[in-house]
């Protein structure tokens, strides 16, 4: 594979709805989905699925009207190396394994293990800056000192949804939102205010997909567990499940903006 193409982000396109009101920023997972669409076009259409993200670094935010230059080439390992640039400056890069994912088989233990209802929590509007249709988190199931388990739904109105399903990379947005909710809860538990703060998904590592598509309007469970933190960066182990089926598992890193930013 050797691809060079342009991805244009039209102002006012549906990808910005709810992310974020008054401050439109293209979701990082949408960058990945748009790259997959561009690669599929190069192969004369059809769906393009991901088996694995060895790593991806989302280095700069993408805004309405941006014009991005994509290059992709196959390396010796059979993986595809991706670079996305804006006026010559690197916006994102990574190394992926394309192909139809294999089911996980026997269910692996969840990365959050505590049971029972969480302590009283504020409404989601006080935890997350996301709004429909880009808010996937619906409720909190389990909260521990280093993890959170949430119910998530990908709304059919979300621009990532086509014919009732979304690319499995949308599940990483649910994980990033769960991480943001956990961080907001920690600020409240420490005596602060439960106020949402804008954060960015900035890196992915060792993400394995066990499904190529995720159905919209279905109840999902997303689990996140803090692995390391050095403000403003935090690293989480994440996973997404549909019933007993594991859909994805891997690591994400998020960058939390300061109060005045």
C-alpha cells in the first residue's frame, strides 16, 4: 500500500456536533475513521477495518476548514504507517494493522473488578463537556479509586454511524469520555467542583479490535483504569464490551486542558 491523498474537513460538518458546543474540535477517533475511509477509497471502496493499532499519536487538534495531507505505506511487518499533516506540520501519525478483526473467544476478565453501586455522582452535564450526539456515556456503573465502569450508547444520530453501525474506533471515544468522567469525579472527591473540562485523546497504544463495527443504539459497557498520570497527561487501560463480547482492548492517553485554557 502506498497512498497519498487529501482529507478536507468542511466547516459545520456533522462530525463537530456535540464536540464541543461553542468550541468545535474534530474528535480524534474521527480522524482515524476518516483515514480508514480514505484508504478504502484507494482500494475502490468497501469497508476498511482495523485489527490493531500498534500506536497512534494525535499531536494537534483538527478544526473546521482544515485541509489534511494523508500518506500511508506498508512497512516490512505488514503494518501500515500513517502520517497526517497540515501545511507540512505533523498532525497525527501511527502504525496500524488492517484487516477483519477476529472475535475474542472466551471472555477475558474486565479491567475493572469492583462491584456495587458508585457513590452519589453529579449529573453527566457536570462531568463531561460533550453533548449529544457525541456524548456516548449514559450512566456510571462502578467507581473505584483508579477506575470507572460506564454504560455507553453510540447514538444513531452520530455522524460516525452509517447503516446502523459505527467503526469500532468509535468505542475509543466512549473510553476517552469515561476517562474524562473519572477525572471529573476525582476532582469533586478531592473537594473541588464537579465542572467539566475539555480534554483531548492524544495517544493510543496496543489497541486490539475484536469487531470491525459496533451497532448503534445498543447498550455497551466501557471500562477504564488509570495506569499512570503526570498532569496534564494520563494513561488508561481501556476496554469495551457488548454483552459478553469483548469489542476492543488497549491503552489510551488523554491531555486535560487547564481551567483557564
